[in-house]
C-alpha cells in the first residue's frame, strides 16, 4: 500500500513539475501561444520531447519566438525559415543532433552521427524525384510529436518498428517506384515468425526490423557493409542469440553461433567467404524466422541438397524416422555443428552414425548393409591411393600416363556420387556407384600404371641389349677396318 | 656366304656396270691430317637425316594433323603404339643432333676454307641444307600441337612478320592466315613432310654429287705439300667403313638419349590460354631470339627488332656468299680475317645461347 501511495505521489509531483515547466515555456514562447489557439501541431508538440526540453518552434522553423507580433516573429529578418521541405528536414534536425555540445546542453547522450549514417544508407541515397531522398528523420520519428525511442508511444519503439517500416515497405505501389522486384510481405512474414509473434505480444526484446537491418545506417542487402549481407548474418543473429543474459527466459541454447563457426557451412561462409554457403536465414528464414520442425528439416536441407533429400525420401529410413519422430537430416548430421561427411559416419564402428540404431542384435539388416557399404568405400579408397601412388611413380619415371591420370577423375566423381547415393541406403545402388564406377576404373588405372612402370624397366633392359649388339657390331667393324688397313699397308 | 654375295654382285654388275662405280670410288682418296676428324661430320649429318626420314615415315603411320587430333595422336603414339615413344624420341633427338652436326660440319668447312674455288656451289648447297634443316625444326615443332609449340610458333612467326615489306606476306604464308590456327598446323605439316623433304632431297643430291665429283677438299697447308708427302686413305672402303663405325656410335647415343630423356608432350594447345612462362624457341634459334631482346625499342627511325632481323639477314647472306668475297683463300693465300670472323661468330652464338638458356 505504502508503495502505491509513493508512486502516486511521485507521479503527481512529476506532473506538477512538467506542467510548471510547460507553463513557464508557454509564457515565453509566442509561437506556441498563438498556435495553441489553432490546435493541431501545437497539441502534438506539447507531448514532444523537444518541447519538454524547452526547445521552441523556432528551433526548427526559425524566427523570433519572443515577439508577439506575428509579422515580426515570422519575418525573414528574424531568421524565419518556414516549414522545412525535402532534405532540409534532416539538415534542420542535424543542426542540433550532429553537434555533441548542443546535445549535451540538453542533457542528451544520443549519438551524433545519425545524419552521416542516414546519408550512407539506402534510404539516404535513393530518390525518385531527384530532389529529395526517400527518408527524412521525420519519416520514422514524426515531426511534432517526437518522443524518446524508449517510450512506447514512439514509432521507433521496438514494438512499433515493424508497423513504422511497414508503412512504406508493405506498400507495393510505393515500393515499386524504387524497385519493382522488391518484396512487400516482410511485415506479414515477420508476424508469422517467433520474433514477430513475441513482438506482437508486447515483448520488446525479440528482433524487429532495426535489430537486424540497423536504424539510421540501413544498407542494401547486397552491400557488403550491410548487417544482413550474407557474410554478416551469423554475426548479426549472434548479437542476441549468443548473449546468454539477453536470451535468458526464452529457454533456447546460446551456443548456435559457436557451433556454426565450427561447422562445414560456417567455415565455407566465414573462412572461405563463399556467400552461397548457408547462413542462419538459409534454414530459418529471414523475416519469417522460425526453427524448422521435425517434418520440415529435410525440406529445408533439401533446398540445397536436393538429390540427397530425394533419395532419403524414397528410402526405407523415411518411414522409420517419421515413426520414431526423428528429424531426418539432423539425426545423423546434427544441426548447427554440421561436420564434413566422411566415411567414418558410415559403417558399424563406434564413430559411425549407423551404429546408433543398427547393432548386431538390433535392426541387424541395416547393420550388415552398413558394414558392406563401408567395405566398398574402404576398398575404393585403398585402390585409389595405390593408383595415385603408381601413377605418380610412372610419371616420375617420365612415362606417358595421362590416360590413367584422366581416369582418376572418374574415381573422384564416383566418390562424390557415393556420398549422395548413400542416402538411398540401398546396397545395390551404392555398390553400382562405388564398385561399378569407382573401383573398376581405379583398378584399371592401377593396371595401366603398373604396365607403364614395367615398360620403363623394359626400356632400360632393351637399351642395354641394343647397346651391346650395336657395340659388338661396331667392334667387329673396327676389327675389319684394322684388318683391311693392315692388308693395304702390307701391300705398300 | 661369300659365293652368294659374289654371285648377287655379279648379277647386278652385269646389268648396272657396278665395276665402273667401284673403280671410281676406289680411286677417290681422303686426305689424312691433324684435322681429318672434321670430315666425318658431313657423314654424321647424313646419318641423322636418314634416321629422320625413317622415323618420320613411321610416325606418319599414326600421326593425324589437325587441331582436334594432332595432340591426341601423339599421345596415342607415346602410350599405345609399340615402340612409338622410341620412334618419336629418336625423331626428336636426331633432329637436334642433325642441326648440331651440320653446324659443326659447316664451321669445319669454313675454318678449313673448303668453300674456296672450285667448291663454291658445294658450300652454298650445304648452307641451303642447313637452313632447310632449321625449317624442318620450325615446322616440326608445331606438329604435337601442345602449349609450348603453339606459342613458340606464334612468337617465331611474329618475328618473321617483323621483316619490312616481305615480313607480313611471309607470316601469312607460314600461318595460313592472320593467326596460328589449325590452318597453320596443316600448312606446316605439309611443309614438314612434303615440301621440305622434296627440296632437301634435291639439294642433298646436288651436294653429294658435287662432293663426289670434286673430291674431298684439302686444307691449304696440305694442298701446298708435295704429292709424296701427302697422306691419304681410300674413300672406299676405308673412309666409308669408318663413317659407318661412327654411325653405329651415333645410333647408340640416340638410343641412350631417347631412353633417358624421352620426348615430352606437355599440355594440349589452347588458343585462349595464356602463354606458358619462360617460353623459348629451339636451342638453335635461341641466340637470335636472345639477341633481339637486347636491341632498344627504336634505333633512329627504325624499330630495334626490325633492325636486328635485318642485321641477322645480312650476316647470313654474307656468310652464305663467303666463297665469293674471300678472294684470298681462293688464291691459296692465308686470310686471318675469316678466322677471326668465324671465331667471333662462334663466341657470339655460344654466349647468346647460354644467356638465352639461363634467362
């Protein structure tokens, strides 16, 4: 009870203070006194944070706010500027908001680079009229009723941001004047996302438009400096999702980013800068970000790994996984920390994922199929290593071995195909690829390179023999010449 | 055995009068002196030419000219055809050794002044054979249609094209168009296996007839000696058998080179690919190629490269007509200038070749 009385007392005091302050301002500000009679903007301005900080209408419109003579107060000589238009609007705001000392004068600690950021943003660069840029400060913050960002009444308060942005971004007619191809369903999708649903419930913490795109410095998605450029997305999402303190209460892990950076996808994107590699939004969606459900995991992965998904869907595992309510791809490959799929995953060893379900005593058919499939792959690997060693040796010996070398591309191709075909979990099909396309070619390459090496030695032995024969012939000839010359000498 | 050979000889003699030829050859003598060894290089060059013809014909059985087939057919020769690698490697090595022995032969003739009257035509025909040998080398180089040969032909024909007035038509004639294409390959193949061998055979025939007709040249100091003081050996059978002995040694050398350093194939030519780094012509063109690099871009009103080509052209022309301006040697007098010029030429070729090799 005491607490409630204290709060009411405090509110009464604060109201009295602001009323007094407004009264004080009223008495000095002739602009406000006149415009108050007219209603409209003055009523709005009364709630404006600038008004409450003691900033007069003249702060933006110029003129002499102390003069009660309208003509004098709104004369050019008094510095009256009138209603700012186009890019002038943001410049007027920047008169104070870009000056640190001015902001400090009013006790504000807001950053002073908003205009700079706005100018570099997509909103501050594009224009349809050629006279003014798309967005001015007032487009999002309003003109006369500007309140603190932290106030729920502000159009840029987190709960209001989606609708504020949606005013333009959900307006197809307006948006197509800038980009006819741009989507206008972002807000609608956002409302279906976990972020959007929590936002609609009044939780200001989940991400809204500005959380990912930024506020003043919004850049096009294709701009490498954009927070939502493919390479930057994991970092952007992790701003919240890796912050255990911030995420407390939502009951989801906060190690996704750490796991992703170790994953094959993360390395491809973050280390090799391959923007075709999936980032968070590739699986979770962007505006409609939602975790894929058990049934949709394979569809999500299948958008890139189409063949694997098709093979899996028609495999016996599909039914078994559905029955056991196991997420399809994730069961073997995990989700955020997906590692390169090596042959270690296949087979019946401890490391093999097959052995999670198939043992010598449980699901035995799968156990023996997995064992055989692994044996095929191992045989191909052994044969490939041998073939490459022999090809290298033959090449080092200067033998022409390009055909066998070329064949090894087929072996590599077979290994790639095997990585896909394994998702059929069909021994015959798998054998056709690994043995039929890979092992047979690898063995042929081994035979060819062995023949080349044998030929290398044959050439040397042949050389020795031919040199012996030729030398013997030369020696005989030499002896014959000697004999003739001796005969000729004796005749002389 | 002797009886069979004799009856076969008699059979031929009865019809062809071989006795006259044997009698003629038996009367031919080769001078013996401290520099007699140089006489053998003419025969060695002939041996390499015979090897080239034999191996060239064998390669023709499998080689297919054309940008889509040339490289693959050589690959086939090197990997599938029985002893194909040996034939191609011997062809490659014998080509180089032919040029080397012909150059040695040419310089030995030059320093001994064997070109002097009455052997001016023998010298000129010999020089023509050397140039034709280089032509064989240039035209044969493109036939494998690999990266190196493609770009070397491009560079080589570009250099020929830099010659004022006649350069461009020569370049187009060589290339069969404006650029090195499949047409160039067909053309150079035609030169290599038909045109050049035809001309070479005629000039070689003239060269050999002239040698047989005029006999082996004696150096000036030997010629001056009294007939009794001169040492000689019969051309047949002594010199011919010694030649044959050397040919057997050369055959061994060829076999060793072919086995230990077989001809390479490289990568197939790609007109859109970039030229391989450090592209160089065959070693016997290297001194000219390297020299042209040292010429400044412009010398007075003329391009450095053009001037270089003209200078080389003039030097080769002067070299070729040396019997006509070296009157002293023809008169039997000593001409030191010729020796100095020859030594300067050898030094120039060796130094520039080494510089080109290590560049």
